[in-house]
C-alpha cells in the first residue's frame, strides 16, 4: 500500500484545488485564447493478440468484434488493421490539407510494424509522445517490468523516429509507480497521465520538478465505441461546443484543448468528415494557437519555469 505521508509519494496525493478561480494567464503565442492540440493515437499492431502470444484478442475501442468466446477474434484484428492501413492516411491528409500540426501518442511496436507511418510523422513535423511499448495495461506489470517497458518504448521510438519521444501517456491509467519511474528514467519532458485541468502544471517527484500536460477523454472519438456518439455531426457538435466555450472564456482566462483521435474509429469516412468540419470551423477563428504538445511544453517551461 502506498504511504502518502512519505515525501517520496507526495505527488500521488489528490489535489481538489489546483489553480482555483484564478488560473494563470498562459500567455499563449499571439495572445491566443485557446491552445488547440490534436492528438493522433497510433497504436494499431501493438494491442493484445494471439499472433504476439498473448492468448487473447484486444477488442477495446472497436466497432465490437465477435465477442463471447475465448478464441482468436479475427473481426477485431481486422478492425485494428483498418486504422493503420486506411485511417491513419485519411487523418494525416485532413491535417495536411489544412496546414495543421498534431501530436502522435504512439506505441513503439506499432511504429516498428509500419515504418511508412513513422516516416510520414517525421515529414509532417509532428512530435511523438510515447504511448508505451505495447497497448497493454500497466497495472499488470511489476515495478521492474514497468521500468523495463518504459525504457524499451523510449529506445524503440527513438530508433523508429530518429528522435526520442518528448512525453509519456499510459493506456487506461498509470500505476502508482509510473510517474516516479518516468522521472527516474530522465528522458521525458512531461507526462499526460492526468485529466484534471485545462492547463499544464508542475508536480514534485522524488524531489524533482515534473511537468504534467493534462489530456482529455471528453474531447475524444472513443465515445463512438461506447455508443455515446453515432454520427459525424455528433462529433463535430461536441468539439465545436467545447471549443466555443473555451474560446469565449479565453477573453480573460485562456486554456488548452486536447482532441483525442483513434485511427480505427475516426478514420472511417462518416466520422472523419466530422473532424474535417471541426478543423474548418476552427480555421475561421482568430487568436487560436494550433500546436504540438512539445510546443506547449517549451512554452510553459519558458513562461512558467519549474519552481525552485
């Protein structure tokens, strides 16, 4: 059990206050009201599978496979393949045609298995945040195994991309060890294993300052797989409403907005057009900073350096 009274575990204490009613002015470039970060989750080929010796087929965030049996689910496997065969290229095209940048939450094995995608990410100038070596639950790891997986993911992504990942994001959720292990590793500028704010913030881990750049499961196409969204208009409307609220509030309190995408979901034509419509809407607005996560990190470190 974690001892929250131990100073080394202080970063695990829950904080219900945060910035409170008066968050800092992030001073986004160009006096932007909103810093918009599009996150492309590239994980197809790293999920649990019989082919990789896991004895089970991953069915998460799909249209729903055969289900209800213990054998190999070829339907779910095929749905994952769609993301890397078709969906990724459609989403990259949509972003490229609009001259918009993005961050890729990439699993190491997925990049290894599709070098053409790694090359396309490099050519687009997107930054990569490590989504682990494989798309599996960290909760199933021992501390030593998690340490090894973090290091292996870092090394693999560095080989695939030619540059190391800038940050870290777990599948599902981190363990009580994750953030400490990231700081111990030393190669990650931030993690996004939090959903508790709309601005970055510093925390202290093992006596060292560590930056957290929160993510969002609200502005996320994962809702398609849960039946909470059905059409492109559903997706467009939700993202537009979220953006409009932040844009209006941004007159006095600018924030950041993360939009999470999965290629086997939003990559389908009837959903991708909703993403395109949202981006076209954003393009009509001034005072918006469309940026990479790495850009947010660099900006925050410059304007809000780690406390002494």
